[in-house]
C-alpha cells in the first residue's frame, strides 16, 4: 500500500482529464475490443444432404472455421450418396494475412497506448525533456493512424470475402452429391457475423481516435510552440513598426511647422517694401 500511495502521489493524474491523456486511454480500450472481437472469433455453418437412399443422408453437416481464417485448411465430411461412402472436402480461400495484420496493429496499438499513458502520468518531466518525447509521440501517432486505416480497410474487404466463402449456398456447390438432381441439399444454419462486424467498426473508430489525437500531440512538440513564438513575434514587430512610423510622421509634422513659422517671421512684409519707396517719394 505504501508503494502504491507513493506512485499515486508522484504521478500526475490530471493529464487524464486533458484530451491528450483521455484519448490515449480510449485508444487503449478500443484496441482491446478490436483484437478481441477479431482474434477470438469462431463460427459454424450447417448444411444438409438428403440422398435418394435415406441411409446415406446427413441432414446436419457441421462446418467449423475460426481466426485466422485459413479456410482452405478447414475440412468437413459429406455423404456421396453411393454405397454409404463419404468424402472429405475443404472450404476455399485464405484470408489470414488481412486478419493477422489487423490483429497485429491492434495489439501494438494497445501496448503503445498503455506505455504512453504511463509516461504521461509518472514521467512527464522526462517526456518533455529536450522535446524528444513529444516528437517521437507525434511520429508514432501519425504512423498508427495510417496503419489503422490500412488494416481496417483490408480486414473489411477480407471479411466480405469470408462471408461469401462460408455462405451455405456456396458450400453446397462444393458437394458432389448436391449436383445430382435426385438428391436434395439445403442450408440449416448460417454463421453469426456480429462479432466480426463489430471488429471492423472498432477498427475504423481506432483510426478516428488516432487521427484526431494527432493535433493534441502536435501541440506538445517544439514545432507548434516555435510557430506560436514566430507568429507572436511577427505581431509584436508589426506593432512596433506602426508606432515608429506614427512617431516619425509626428516628428516630420513638427519640423515642417517650425520651419514654416520661422520663414513667416523672417520674411519682410510686402507692405514694408512698398511703403519705403512711397514715403521717400512723398518727401521728395
């Protein structure tokens, strides 16, 4: 308890109330939901084969499949409807690359979000030292945003293909007994896709969270602070230049007025120039 109290007192949990820390926690939770709903999926479909010879019929053939969706390795047995023989068939398609890529991104995003949250809380000074922490955080956030978009799009396309490959109507085309008109094949149970559909939704939600968090991480970097200082310095210089120009104009006006005043005082009067000769002529 003493160790826990010391860590709690040393940590800055106020960062979790800020967008930077709060969104990191959401990214951590949504990453769990993303890889859990995809990586933990297992589905089943059932088809029926009703042979002309009832003894060979099988009205409930279970076909199981699961993550990572290497369907070409998923086998099942069906009746041939001849002499009680059975044959082993496989589903078609391999969608493991998209599914594993999606889960891998989710796991790494979960780990990074957890580590980043711990650093925000307990190592805030180290995080801001030399501006290295915010820059690394910014680059990683941009990369994860892009990877979430790519992996979610790829997994959404792969899921669409998985649905087609496991459609009971498509599976019946693989069964040779269903190609004989005297035999009847049908769908008994379709797979449930709610879990995998949810994983795609969480994938794109993670992209939105990581892309939205780019701005809040960028504000912690020296690039944003340097741009703020540049804009603030430019405004200050502009104000100073305007004040200097106003002062210069006022000084020029004062000097001009002073010169005009002196010129008026020092210039001889027109009446004085004319009056002088007139007075002299009168005397004459």
